[in-house]
């Protein structure tokens, strides 16, 4: 079994499937972002881990109702119930055992303003010199 297969299985386990909304299942977890073939939206993969805020030990994270929460209610190290959420920039073999994957829809507005900016630039053509006798 390849790492990609493991990642896909991992995603299926930890992503709750909502019937009324596209869950972007076809987005591979090993890419930073890509377009969903089911709904056409640009989706970014974000990894999160949770830590006990008392002793700092990593707690296995999961996505619940769109929120990142630890799988256990209490820390196995100190029994604390408070936790903090940390975003992982680059997922690695150690963190993948603790991390939860969140698929975030990239805001259309950001893309729209970039296109508008390009258009403004192309419209500005150099003015031809006016010839006079
Ligand atoms: Zn989708
Ligand atoms: Zn703790």
C-alpha cells in the first residue's frame, strides 16, 4: 500500500460525509490545493493537530461539524480537558498520525480581483504620438 492510499483512507475515516454538501472526496490529500471534479471549486488541504494546553502533548485530532477537536475528551498524559489547535504547514510521517485534514474552499473573491487587476493592466495601451504639421 502506497502513502497516497494510506492518506486517502485516513481522509475517509476522519472526514464526516455530509449528503447535502460536496465533501470534495476526489481531492487527493497529498496535494496543497486543486479543483474538485465534483463541484468545480478550488479546494485547499489544511492539516491541523491538537495539543493539550496543560502539558503540551499532542492529541489525535478530528474534524467535527467543521471544527478541529481532539478525539479524546481528556489528555492521556495529564487528564486535562483544554486543548489548542495548531495548523501544520507541511505534513510529515509523525504528525500524520495526529493530524486532521480539513478541505477549505478557496474564496472566489480573491481569484476575481486578480483577474480584474490583469484586465486593467492590459487595457492601458501606450498612446500613439499625435503627428502635427
Ligand atoms: Zn467538491
Ligand atoms: Zn496534558
